[in-house]
């Protein structure tokens, strides 16, 4: 029996990783029994400690926002003449960005993260596979195949560069383009730092655009705990360097394990790997029977995406394969 036979269908709502509740309903067990490899989130998260009572009880003040944005600016080497807007996750920004320009045509090359097309479509834009267009979205590196884009690809009047997974390869970042008029670079905190539940993301770019985006998100969009944890994490460059090494070692290990079972590597990043297999639904079903959740795609019968397991999950994955 395949996952489609079991009527999971979370991707009929939106094509995302996660959806563990649906997997549990179909295959049984509790959340504690499952190994969720369907997302690209660091399984060794940044350590969280020493939060104050005020972080939870007080409305965040300007100083807390400034400390976070100052730390982010230094960590990402953000150009001086750009603005940075923290938000409750990159998805919250993606949903609002299409309102920054009149409805028109937006170029989104597929396959890629589908929230961009959903956001533009919801606000009346026409999605085009190629240009010339009024706006363009490039996911850098791309999800799910890990493709990197170039400076020449940032070529539309409104250009969104989604770098949600680029903290694994900072040398490839296009953040220097954020000082161009009409350019917005998106950053995600939850993936590289492994704290997706914190809900923290950033828009970096043209101060006029960022000011309008700020008006759309409203005041106090980011929680006190997120402000403090984010500022502390950005300053911990030693942790970031060690994490990049750890993630690359994990990606190499995962490639060896999965390709050894007949899959071929398509691409990915150190946070997730994309493989081609004979029957992706069958692979997902076999792993799910061992309470390991993976990612397949509605546009491909062969693509299987896996995130890295935690340290105690490797043996389970190897046994399931």
C-alpha cells in the first residue's frame, strides 16, 4: 500500500514537508515514535537558555529589535545602505511581498518552494516560467534541487532572492545585491539554527520597500524570546562554523547510505538531499512503515527528499532502507 492509497494528501493542500499528523493517522504511532526527515531543518539546534521573565511578559522594545538587526547585519555582511526587517518567519514575509507592486507577471522557475507562487497568485499576479516580467523570484540555493543562481538572474524590477537555506554556504550569498532598488533578500532563521518553531525570518533590501513591508507586518511582529535568541545566535560565529562542518559531514554520510540502496543523487544542500528513485511513493511508504517520514512531490514520481537524521536516528534509517 502506498502513501497515496492511505489518503494522506497533505500536499493537496500545499506541497510542503512536515505533515507528521497525517503520517501518524495513516501509519500509527505517536510523535515520539517518528523520525521526521521530510523537512530541511538542522537536527542539532542552537542551544536555547537564559531567557528572562521579561522576554515573555513585556512587549518587545526598540532596543531589542535593534540588537537583533545589528547582529544580523554583521553576521550576513549586509550592505550599510539597506534595511532589515525581522518577521515571524520567512513565510509571513513571502505572503505580503506581492502587495509591494501592482499586479503583473512574475517569473518563478519550477520546481521550487511553492509558497512564492501561491502568494503571488493569491494577489492576482500571473505566474510565468520565463521573462521578461515585472517581478522575479529566485530561491538560492533552490529547494528541492539545491541550484545556485547568479547575479545576472536578479534582473526584474522587483526581485526576491530567497536565501532561506544559504547559511550553509555563506560564500555563495547574493546579499550584496540587497542595496539595489527593487531587490529583497529573504533569510530564514529556523532552518540553519534548527529552531523552526521560534518563527523568525528577515527581509533585507531597498529601504523604501522594507518600510512598506514593515507597514504590512504591523508592530511587535517578533516575540521577545525570538529577539533575544536570534541576537545571541548571530554573534556565536564559532557555533555557525562548526555547524556547517557537521551538516556537510551528515550530507555526505546520507548520500553514501541512500545511493548505496540504488538511489541517485539529484542535488540539494547540506540540510536536505534530493534523490531520484524508481518509485518515490513506494520508498516513502517503506520508510513510513518504520515511522520515518520523507518528502515526495506531486510533480515527480521519482523525486525523494530527505533531511538529516539526528545522531540517534542514523541506525533507524539504515535499518529501514
